[in-house]
C-alpha cells in the first residue's frame, strides 16, 4: 500500500527525481531527499529490521538516528543508519543480523527462549566446563549482533581537518539558530552544526503553535546563509567534547575538528519512549517520528493512530498532527496534567480522549501492531483500541552528553521532570530545551543570551549581559512512563533487547548502582548509546531501590556520544619513513629495504628477498669488505655541530667520557648515559677547532641527543650553538684493505698513514664535493667515513663505485655490517643493550672518567661501577644446530635464566656461529660452557670466548698501501633534488638549475587551481655563533631579533632567526642581494660558522592549500599575521618550517628535512590532487605567481 | 586536543611537544641525598610545578609552570633565548 501523500509545503523531497532501490530483494520507489526508512514507510512497510538478541521485528522508532532499530547492510557497507541515509539508486539493502532474510528470520525462535536468556545469561549458563566457553561464545556471537563487514570494496579513509572559530553552536533548533544569528551579527566567526539533513530542529516537523508558518526559521537561515562569517554544517554530529573546546564534527566526508573560543550547546532533547508490553512492535513509534514522516517525507504514518500523552505538550502535538492531516483517532492520557480546556480542545478536534489511562499491551497481527489494550478512567474501563500506529509522546530527556563531557554538572528538576545544567565550565553555555527552556519565544531568547555570553568569552564587546529566560513551569516528561505487565516484554532498551525483568534481575542480584546495572545489563551500551533508554533505566532503578532520581545519578557519557565510522577515525594514512639520499640507488640496485626506526635501510643487495638469497648476499658483501673494499650508506647517523665558547663544557657534561685529550683533527669514541647511568647512545666526536666539534649519534637517537644537548645547554646556561645536521648531510662508510686506494683516486686529502692516522678527521674534497672524512674502524677494516652534502651523496657514491670497480668494490647493507662488527665484538647500543644496561656491563667502564666533578649520570655511575652483576660476553657455538640460535633466546644454567643472546651470526672468518650474550658476571669467563634454550626447548651448548673474534690487535687498520693524494681534476658533480623522482616521468624530464638537478615540464601546463613546486635549486645558508649578528651587520642587513621570527629578503628570499645563535638564509628565486647572501662561502671564523644548509623547499601556490594545511597541521592558521609569518611546526607528522610569500596568489613555503622530503611531497601532492591541483616545476614559479 | 600560547611560537597544540616533567641538572654534590634517591625519587603529588617541554620543530625548550591538580598552565617561558641582554 502506497502511503505517500501529495506534495506538501515544507517537505524535504525533490519529486522531480525518482528512482528505485532493492530492499530484501523487492523494489522500492524513492524520491531524492528520501531516506531509506522514509521510502520504505512510503511503500507501506512497517517491519524493517530484526532486533539484536531475540530477532524481533522492528520498525521506525525515532526516525532521527536516535535509535538503532533499522540497521541495514548493502554490498558496500554495513550498519547503515537507514533513518538518515539517502538510498542509492539500484543498491540492494538488507536487514542486518537475520537468518534467511527479514521476513522469515529463523532467529525469531530465540524469542521463545527468552525466559532462559536473561541479561548476562552466558556468564551464568556457560562458564562450566570452561573449555566449552569459546564454543558457546562463538555461537552466541553469531546469533546476536549487528552487521557483517562487506568483503568487497576498498577500505575507505577520510580526511580529518581542523577548523577554528569564535563560537561553535551545536544544534540548529530555535535556540541554536538564534544563538548563531546573534553571534554572527556581532561579527564572530561562527560554526553551526546540526545532526539532521537540514537545520531547523523541531521547527521543521513539530512547530506546535510556535512559528507556525516557519517564517522565523526561514529568516534566520537566510541571515546565516548571507553572512560570510558563518559555516553551517548539516547532517553531521558533534561526537565529543574534548579539552580546550575541541569538538569533532563527524560529517559524511570525515571529521572536522572544530576548535572554538566558546561553545553554545543547543543540543535539545531526545523524545523518550514509554515502556509497556510489546512496545517494540512495528507501528509503535515516537510522536516525533510520525511527525517527521508526515511533514518531511509526506508519508501518512497510519490509518488509525493512537497517541500516548504524558505531558500537556503532547496535546499540542496531537492537535497539530491531526490538523496536518494525520489519521490520528485517539489520545490516551497517561496522567499528563493537561488543563481541562486543552482536553476539551482535543475532543472538539475529533480526538477520542481516554483520561487517567495506562497502556496494558500492544496487540499484534502478523507480527505488526494491530491494537492497543488500555485501562482508562482509573481502571474502570478496559478496552482495546484498534490502531496501526501508537505515537509515544510521554516526554523528553536532554541531550546532555557533550555538556557532561565538557565538565558540566546536571541536577534533576522534579517540577520539570528533566535534568538541567547546574554548573558549566568557562566558555561553555547551554541554551534551549537542553537548558530546560521549552517555549518557542523563551528558546529564542535563551539562544541570544547564550550567544552574548559566548561573545564575551571571545573578548567581543557585548552591550549588556542579557538575562536568561526562566525555565519551563510545567512538566516536559511523564514522571514514570513505565507500565509493567505480568507477562513481561516491556522493552527499556531496544538496542540490546532489555526488558524490565532484566533490570529487576540486576537489582535483585545486587547490581543496584547505576554504573553496575549498566555493565550487568548492557543498558545504554548499544549503537544508540542509551539516547532512548538511559533515562527510563534510571527511573526504573530509582523505583526499584526507593531512591530519588538525583540519588541514583547517571552513567558517565564518554566520547563518542554517537558511533563514529572507523574510516573517519583512521583519517588519512600518514606513515612517515625517512629516506637517505641514496634511497633510490638502493632500490635500483637490489637493496632489500627494511624499516630501522623511522629510517628505511637496505639489509643487503640481493635479487630476491628470500632468506637464502639474503644469506648469499651477506656472504658476498662480507667477503668484499674483508678482502677488497665495500661501502655502506650510513647517512642515517645523527650528525651534530657544536660551536661556541662553551662547546667543551657541554660535551663534558653530556658525556661521561673525557674530552681533555681530544686534539684538533682527531676523533674519539663517545657514549652517553642518562641520569640513572643507563647507556642510551654512542658515536664519534671529532674536534674541528678550538670551539668547534662534530658529533655523530646512533641512527635511532639523533633527535633525542639533539634534544638532550639543547636541554643541558639551557640548564647550564651555556654559550654554545647546537646545529642539527643529521639530514642535511649524507654519509658513506668506505671500508676494506683497498679503501685507501679507492678514496685516493677521488680526494685531494692526503691519505698517507702518517698524515691521516686511525681516528683522525680531515676536511677536503671527495669527487669535488666538500666533505669531512673520519678514519673509523667499526667493521674492523681500514675505513673512511665520508660526510658530505645530502644532495651530492649519491653522485659521490656512484663515483666511488666506478673507481672501486677495479678493486672489486661492493655495496653492503645493514645485515652485513652487523655481522662485520660482531666479528669485531663491537656493541650496538639499543641492540646489545636495553633500557637497563650500563657502560660497565658492556666493557666501557674504563672510558667512564672519574676526573670530572660533574656530568650526567656521574652519581649513578659511581655506584654502578662498584657492583657489576652481569656482563656482555662473546660466545662461539660449533654444534650442528648452532644456526638455530637467535637473538633474545635465554641462557639457562641450573634450570634458571642466567642471561640472553643479544647478537648472533655465522662468521666466515671464525668458521662458526659467534655472538654476544648478556650473562651473569660469574659466568662471563672465557672458556666457560653455557646453554642456550632454543625455540623448541632444546638446550644447546655454547662456549664463552674473548672478543674480538677477528683481528684482536687492530692490525687490519694498517692494511693497504700508502698512496699519494689525488691529482685528478675534480669531478663536476651536480646536486640532486630529493623529490626529482616524485615527478611522473610521463610529463616531466629533468634539468640542472643553479647546479641542482630537478624536474622540468615536458609539455603544456594543465589548468589547475593550486600548485606544488619543488624549489631545491634555491640556496640555503646557516649562520651560527655569537658573531652571527655582526656577520649580517657587515653585510648591511638587520636581522630579526626574536627567535623563530623572520624577515623577507628580496623577491621571495628570507632570513630567519631559527635559534639562539642560529640564522637561516633562504635564497630568492631572482638574483639579487638576498640570493648573494644565500650563496655566501661556507667557512668558519673565530665566532661565526657559515654552513651550506640543505632542506627540501616546496612552494604551495593557491588558496586551496589552506584546506590542505588545515588537514595536515594542527597548529592554528596564520591568516591574520603579516607575511612571512615564519613558523616551525609539525606538518603531516614532519617537523617543518612554514611561511608565506606575499603576492597576488596565496603562497606558502615549506622547508623540510631532506629525509622527509619524498614522504611529504607525495602526501602534499596526494592532497592537492583531491583539491584539483597539480604539480609544477621551479621554472614555472614566476608564471604561476605572476611575479 | 589541548593548546597553549607559547612565547616565540604562538598558539600550538601539545602534540608538537615532548614533555619531560620536572628536570634538574645533575648536581656536582648530592649533599644528604643518596644517588639512588636523586635518580629515582619523584613526587607525583598534585601541585604547582615547573615542567620542561621540548618543541622538536624549533629545537626549543620551554619551562612551563603548571598546576597538575587542575591541569592549568600558569606561565610559559623559553629556557634559552629570551630577550638578549
């Protein structure tokens, strides 16, 4: 039967567009503007889904997404909220959780078992025997529940954006519209959010005699639409209230995280159901649902309807619905307290009124509502009213979840029958029916007053504080709309199929506090989060325990007040990985890449990633290093310059080692502990000058060491600059007997053993590139660690490979390096050590100086050095199963754990498996037999051995022949942009600009609304030290005074003061003074250090970038600050500097670490494509910006 | 999401910082304190205290005076690089 009415004023349908979809295999007609449920109701269907536990037929309850009666699934999605979801033409929707379809659901049989399935039945019935519980659990989970995830379809992710405003108004009913209009009128930036498809709240469907022609609502909406300082977000819900007034608005397109200076909560109330026998039959619905059907979707809800009136307002609803053409025949007054005149008006309008009545039960025919049995006139009349709809109008309860999360407190106002706010935190205001204000004029007045209070919070002048209107004087909810029946089935929670008997059982068994009852019965824990069940649950609990409503209290409404799709929570996938300058080379040459902390590093170079191929590759690479020469990318090492008068003081405090005898041009091994004496990092420190040191750290600790050095400099008020160079410099370790010969062919540094001894550090050119070279012996061969600019690291690597080919050079990966250093007995901090290891346990005790009066960890190390209980020792295993020894296996002696394996590998030079074990001190003597417990439990014998396993006297450092310095002409090596490869080769080629290779467009530029450009060719300089200001003054440039501020230079250049004594100069895209400054020759003076800096440099051109930055950056936008508005911040998890270039088009610039460059560029480009933007190249900048 | 107004930086989300609690430089002498107590003993009593917060993007440390009872920030100052003398 078609229940659709002719077109009505105010309906949400677009009748010009109609289509059909399938429901349970049958076609259903719909108009644009319909929801799935409204279209199903228009087709005459009342049973739309099955319930969670007993598989009872369910239909419309609120039609406002406040219940979860009608959850559907399609081929693409599940748990679809049919009440508010527009049907897709041709889609096939089915009810969730049925066995054999909605109509013939075999699960109905569970209803017969209801007496033995009370709340929590499975804990009582199936706990014994315990081994069967998993089986029962699976069965129960299968029988009860919600939808299944569709296997088809790609996983979806949505963007999560930040938005900033002065006043956020939640709820667009009368008070919300009034508040938003008042705040907007005062010039505040306003966001108005409403859960329904269109703003208006109750005024859309149940206006009573208020705003009867909708003129007020229409006027406010027009006002808001015309204002450019208002954003109206419809069809979205504010899901939580977080600290600092941050509210996630869950929209169809993802989460909008709104940060507001003040919040007006005009969330309104949820209409509440009555509790009586069979109150869940399809056809029993909230009065609001019937009103929505009629007025928004032009559907006649019934042929003969009955309204349960619990409040005087229900009479107004009934009169209005009847006047609007609803076939409402009878009104059952449950003791509403309506004045006699109102009762007479209802009778005069043709309604049959039963006074002083109670509902006994809803009667069904074919599983759907057919009548309502009542007792009226104080029980003197018992009758059954034939009807096909029961409209519940027994009262409302406030939507107070956000208010409580904000820190507000509620009290129950008995006269009103409603919880009202008793205390609110600063910056939060409640208005409208949430505030207990119900009459239309009062709601409007309350909204305006709340807006004025919110404006005052934002520091906006308000003429005078507006008085709040008085709260309603008559009850807005029936005191106890609960009507028990001897045969039960009075549903309190429709989500979880909970009836009065379940609540009674909970109380009887002692779960009589509101929080305990919730957990025992799961009331309010279903998908509608108790919107329609919590208040009735509290009423029942109060009644059963003889307490009043306030004494019972309420459960805590935690985030989220409404379920949020996982896709919205997940947001965009932003998994950052640092790439070295050699990343592309590794991939092109068979590097088996793996994550090492944030870095991606090659394990080895092999044709396939299988274990056998890797083992063969490691053996080959190992042989090359031991017998010829190999090279490894060690760009991941942390690299830090320390410069200033207090440089030594900082090092002496930060490290337990002594720097007193570290001569200029030499390095020493250093290790760092924390205050508890735990080893946290190690590396090499080179002395480059009287107050200039160069430090390396382990790959994983570079950021932490910078952080700690900055901390110590601040704590001790030291005059020293700490310059982070980890990403600006690449590093290559060239090792093997032929290393000297290979390097000599490319370098002007004198490599003779006398001139460049072990542990020395020299500066010079390698393949024409300025480099710092240190003689280190980590892998146990003659070796040079070459530190050089990141942009030219790959070119130098390739030059070394070419020169080395005559010597049998091979690149080696991390796996090979680990084996090489293991043979040498070298410890890897963080691998052989953990968060409890101190230097004395790993053989570094002798390097802990006792001569210093003060350094980090001194007191702890003083104690630890006297009581060493375990030690890292070497071992050899020659057993046939020695290959099964793995890291972290335990050493077992006398049946107890005596230690663990920290490193292990098959050593070709020893001809056996060797490794390191952290064992009890007494067991760490060479020659001692220990036992390692293998994975299968077998105890395998190993023998403790002295380390190193290889070259104990460091003779290999003297290997190779002395050679003369290179006389070959320097190579012309061009720098390379870290994102060259990110430009698609179909549209772009490369070009060398200012000595830097970057992308260039092949054809014509496409049309786009925003652009992303790589500006790697613009020079950067760091000017460091106490003499930096003077350095700039000598070049007639006044520098910014405040740290983290900047000044524009030339067309689009910039000088920024990035730290206490650190300035960054960014070259301009057009030659001029700025550009010349950024090309200043790097070098060192007594108090100033000029360094060639390397960072990824992108231009973001076009207004669309504001949207993208609002997604990727949690810091507030800088629109109000004058350019350049320099800021160091976090963008897509990367630490960057962001600033603006003035011009015709909005333009931002980003400086990022070269290691982050590719990830950041790809992320920005991906976001840009969604916004209709495109990539562009450096040479297009003038054309794009009109400069 | 929590935010605060930082000197030198402006309004920033807490997520940009790593927060290290109360820190003190290692003293040359410990006085009556034993090494173990100095290393390990920390008070968690809710109170007003000065915490050290590190902003990774700018490599700046801040001293943040915060009441851990009410979680209200009372003052923030940069640990280095205030106005130059």
